[in-house]
C-alpha cells in the first residue's frame, strides 16, 4: 500500500501493532522541527514537546445490502455477471482497507451481515424495474424518472431503525446496478442533517444518527471514496458552520488555486490544488500549495511549495481521493470543543453538535 506525502511516495507494509504504526507515522510526518512562522494565523498551537498521539481505533458495524437480480433470459446469471461488473465484496474490502489507511488506523469497518437481494429496489413513486424493463432501459439509455429509491421502504424491509437502535449496526452500505436510485450518502436518525442528500425524515426512532451509503458496482473503489469524500464535506461543513475566518479550518483546508490564487491548501473532492474544472485531477501545471502542513496538524506553519498532479496520482480518482483524505487532521486533542481528529465526525455523525 502507498502513503503519499509531501516528500513523495513511501512503500510500507501493514504494521504489527499501533506502536509500530505510530513510529511509521512519525517518520512520515517528521519528528517535530521548526518551520518559518510566515503562514496565515490560525487558532491552534502545537502540542507541548511537538509530540502528537493517535486516537484509539474505533470499529463501526455495517449491514451490507446488494441488489443483484437474476436474469431468466440469460440462463439465471445475475445482472452483475451479465454485464461483467465488479464484485461488491471485493469493492467493500478495498474500501475498508483504504479508509483504514487514510484514517491512520482509526476507522475500522466490520461488515456484520451481507444480504444479496435478487430483485430491484422500489423507486419513490412506486415503480420497480423488471428484467425486461431494465434491459430495455439499458439498451435505449432511457431510465425511469424519478430515479430515486424509496428509502423508507428499505428502512422497513430491513428493520434498519431497530438494528441501529440496538447497536447491532452503525451504518448501511447499499450496492447495486447503475440507476439503482441510491444517493451517494444520506443520513437518518434524530437530528439528521444534510449529508450530500436531504436528511431522511421519519427515522428518529433509530435513537441516533446513522448513514446509508450508496455504491454502484459498475464503478470502482475510487468512486466509493468519492461518495465518502462528499459525506466528509457535508459533515465537516456542519462541524465548522458557526466558525468564521481563519478559524474555519475546513474552509481553509479546501482552498485551491483557482479560487484562492497563491493560497492553495488541499482542495476538495472535485478540485485538486491546481484544478481548473471539476474532476481535473491530472493537471500538470504546478501551483504553490500548503498541503504538506496538514500532515503536521495542529502545527500548520510552513512555506508552500509547488505541486502538480504527480503528487496525487496523475489523474487517478482513487489515488487523488486517498491523498486528499490522508491530509485530514487525525490526532488526539481539541480546541474550543472541536476535535483534532476529523474522522471522529466523518465516521460517527453523532459526534457533531446541533
């Protein structure tokens, strides 16, 4: 696996324990060291002695539901087999490993149950594809509108509120075919808020917030990380919504050269530090960026340096998103009640106030 940092890419194997992981992390981040105090002011001070501690790992329990109908006209092959789409279990494993690595060992997903449904999910207007109507829609590239799935039908079918309330599961992953109608992510539970989709009302009985992820097995792990990236953007916007100026660290984190010339930091899911348009992760034009400073969080001092797409995979979606998320603050500590570990909020939206 590859950890991309300001100094290039270092090959490494999985550590045997967290002490070894921390040694590796310190070797990547540097053992302290002074940096010029010429960066924009911020509200965080470096920890005493320049040391940082990684938070204890957490485990999140997942219910994985895959809609993969069988096709009688194709000898009983599944829709996935017929179109040679990707294996949801392999996709899930790649995603689990990437999230674990990008969170520096913090976020550990465990799939507690895998359900395969040999049928199509129902749309919010009551429509449901059949074998004939889906294959016809695929041939003609004319799909049902509205496309959106009936989430409350899924909530009832799989008794999701009781499963979340009991603690059996913490979130749900939906895997399905193109035009299955899933949002990339949606949040339910009491106090649910925008999570790249409107909050799922009528789910307060879950007793706590939970997220339903929607994945398309025609695509790859990179697109799954894009879903997670938009989830992270939504949640971190909520975390920092009452914070202004330089104290709004997520606003600062997402700066890129096009909107903030000469002040790029890490960019956002769609825009790398030097992107000129959506999804342009392969731009070789160098721009000054202070992305490296985020590896040293909460010490955000340091000079910018010129960066281009070779830093984040040369245009590869998965490598860019891994690079972006590896820059998230991920250490123990807080300032004004805000955690220095942004994964706290991304993985568990119940940590978000309000």
